[in-house]
C-alpha cells in the first residue's frame, strides 16, 4: 500500500527528467525531504503548519504531479490515521468542546487531531513530489551514496523489483481457485483455502528466491551491487538546498512567533 501511495506511475506524470525538480541530484531530494519532515513534526502552531502544507502543494505542482490522482493518494494515506484523528478528541484530557452520546470531546484533542492531519499531509505531499517520482533504482543508488546499510538497500530494491512478480503469482493461483469453483464465504472451508493459498505463496516465493540467488551467483554476484552511475552535486542542487533551508527557517520563525504570542 505504501508503495502505491508514494510512487507516481509513469502514465500519470511526465517522464523522469522533464522538469527541473526531477533533474536535481536525488541525494539532495532525499536529504531535503528528511529535513522538511523532521522540521514539520516539531511544529505546533497552525500558521507554520499551514505554510508547510502550502509548500507541499507548491512542490507537488513543481514536480508536475497530476492534482486529482495525487490528492487521491493523499486521501488513501489519511485513511490509515482517520480513526486515530476521530478518537483523539475523546481521549485527550482538556476543556470540553462538545459531547457525542455522552462522550466528551475536548478542545485540546481537536487541536491535536488537526495538527497531526496537517503535518501528515504536508510531509506526504513533499515525499511524493521529491522521492515518489524517482525510479526505484535511482533511489537505491542515492541511498547507497548517502552511506545507508547495503543490506537494507538490497532488500528495498529486491522488494520493489519482485513485488509485482509475487502479485502476478497470487493472481494465477486465485484464478486457479476460481476455475475449480471456489467462492469465498464466511466458513471454515474458506479460511482453510486462504491458509493454503498463503502457504503456497510463501513456498513459491522461497523457491523463486533460491533460483534468483543461483542466477545472480552465476553472473558473479558476491554480496554487493556495483554502482555504475555517478551523481554530481551541481549549482542547481545547491540552490534547491538553499531554498529548503530558507523554508525551514521560515517555519522556525513562525513557530517561535506563535509560541511567543500564545
């Protein structure tokens, strides 16, 4: 699900490199995204949070992301936290704002829920624009250049590469079940059938991984993926980082002003 939320399909947006934002050094894009996320999660005032959300929308447009499908992906992410946001007003102590069936919702809980929603959406928009538009291999190479653990990068690249293969295998097995007259119902037979399905998926995934490892060894794989491309930090990348630092500084100033006033 996370892969679907953060990854922009090729047919939905322009090809890599068609905009200035996508031609930037991927290392700079990753670092700026992480710095922006860390800055936003520390904010509490609504003025800086609204500025952060606006900045996310601006970056989304700079990346030429299609607004409708992008917002649908953001809504999909919101679906993971909507229950927490709904329950926060009723579980956070404070001044009662209203009651629902005898349960008191506090003003502090409403404020906290709104803050979390603004933070999550601002960060997701920037992550989709700066990281979601990268090819998985480019992302892996950039993480390698940033000295992240190689095993973690290998795991990510193999997961992205073979998740569609495993999904296709699942579709074939489900088609075979339907061809044999299987119809899912709320019963023991259905649960047992899906249990067999999951078990066979695990077995076939293990067998495929062993074949892939043998094929890689035949091609000289010795535990490391050789990186052939060269990433260069150019003047445009420095300007982009400078703008990001200025934005984070603006958010810090607005947050300080908000705290001073309230």
